């Protein structure tokens, strides 16, 4: 889990990707931020516990700079499992950033924070401080005297197409694949951060094909060549076909000659290749063991007998 979190941070740490996420999700598609106007900001802040000072780390943070001064600070949190008190985490990050501005003679700048959630399922958590306090038993008359904090969560595996189309950086490849299962809508787009993109795709899908070709792609970039998604797709498909043939052969041996002839090695291999390309490893394993599951999946992918 820690390795996955680190991998997600690497791609977001690039200024063009960070700006793209804020523009697509925070600013509703307006190109308000540019990489050249962003500087990395501290992700560590402090709070006092019962006996000593503690530190806390956000995932990624950046300053918006104008005329040599900080105009705004942005936080982006990556989450695979949302916490019940997620809004308090946001409050603590923003509070730490505001606390750091105290005691200076510089103008105070605003701090914002959004959450990018990467799991398959949505969690029913409080989306504001008032909601959390209300759920914990705070009376309505007391809430009226408490400042509220809103929690902004973007579920990255269920983004509508109109939102995904706002992305222009390498993050667009990630969100399209997680929601569509392919990169077809971005075949003509250039890949900028090859290694970070491939690592993030493997971390999110568990499919090692995404990193199998990294060295070749990096070599192309080192030679001054641009890498486009259409080339990457071709490499992935070639790798997937080779894997599918191998898996089909192994599975044909495991389930026996009679069943193998009935199902057809080529048909099963094609099904498995589709499932693995979508990161549905669990369905692939069930397809091997369970004939009913296999039949349902053939129907799902319109694979005729």
C-alpha cells in the first residue's frame, strides 16, 4: 500500500500534472494554473499532542506564484480508503499551512485541499465538518456557532467522460484507462512522463505489462524521439498477445484435453487477455475454474461460440 501511495505521488509531483488535476477538477476545466507558475510546497506540518510535537505529511502540495510572491497553496491527497474523519485530515493540513503564515509580514494567502480517491467503491463518509459533528451527536443549535469545512472528493474510477476530457496531461491516460479500460481516445497524445506513468498504471491495475516496456520507451526519449500513446498501445497489445498465448496453453493443459477442445484454447486466451488488460485478474482466475463464470464473461464480451 505504501509503495502504491508513493508511486501515485511521483506522477502528481510534476508541475504540469499537478496543474492539470487542479484545472480539471478544482477549476471545472478552466486552464487557470500553469506548471511554470507552480513551486513545490512543504507537505509536512506540525501539531501538538498530549506530551510532544508531532508531524503530519500530506501527499502533494504546491504554491501558486505571481511576481515572486505566494498567491495560493494547493494540497492534493491520494486515498485508496477514505477515513470516517477525512474532513478532519483536510482541516489539519489547511490549519498547519495557515499556522505557518502567522508571525510574518507577508500577505496571507488562501489554502485549498482536495482528495483523489482511487478505489473501486465509494464510501459514505461525512463531506463536511458539520455533517461529521451532526453524526456524532452535536445539536443543531450548537452547529450554528461552528465554522464549517467542506470536503471535496473525486472518485477517479467513476469520472464522467466530460470531466475526463478536461485532462490534457499524462493523468488523462490514467483516468481514461481506469474508466474505459483502454487509451483509444488519446492515441494521438504524447506521453511526457513515461516512467512515472507506467509505474502508476501498474500500481493501480496490478498489470506488469505497463512497466515491461519502460526501458525501451525511455531509450527513445533519450534519443530525442517523442513517444505517443499509439506506439505504447501497440507495445502493450503485442505483450498481451504473447501473455495470452502462454496463459492459454497453460490453462488448456490444466483443464484437460476434452474441456480444452470444447472451450477452444484461442477463445479462452482471448478472453483472458481482455480481462488482464482491464486489471480483472480475479475474474480471469474464476473463468479458469468455473464454467458458469466463463460463459457469463463470454457473453459480456460478445465472444460467439
